C-alpha cells in the first residue's frame, strides 16, 4: 500500500500532522521529500492602518485621550 502523509522532523523523529491510520508496530518504509514552507505574507501595522483609509480630525494625535475617553484633556495622568 502506498500512502502519502505530511510530517515534521523534530530533529529526532518524524511527527505526522495527522494520524496515519496504521496499527501500532506496523513496519513501514519512509521516503521523504522536503517541502518548502509557504511564504507568509506579513503586513505591518502601518500598512494595515493606511489601507483602512480612516478619516478623523486634524488634531487626532494631539488630543487622543479626549477622543478616546471624552471630556477635557487631563494632563499629568
């Protein structure tokens, strides 16, 4: 029987990503092919924020606390 399973080599043993559905102590012959990890597309916080096209008051950064929590600005807290 020929079956292909995905596994990870941890430095000592191969760890299948899913159960191989074999009885314990079943003899097998392993032939392996290394698989390159899929490229991860990472997005920085600034890229994500810019992509949202948010609009807000011009003094947003200067009065952030007021806009987040309301009321008067509280200096020193």
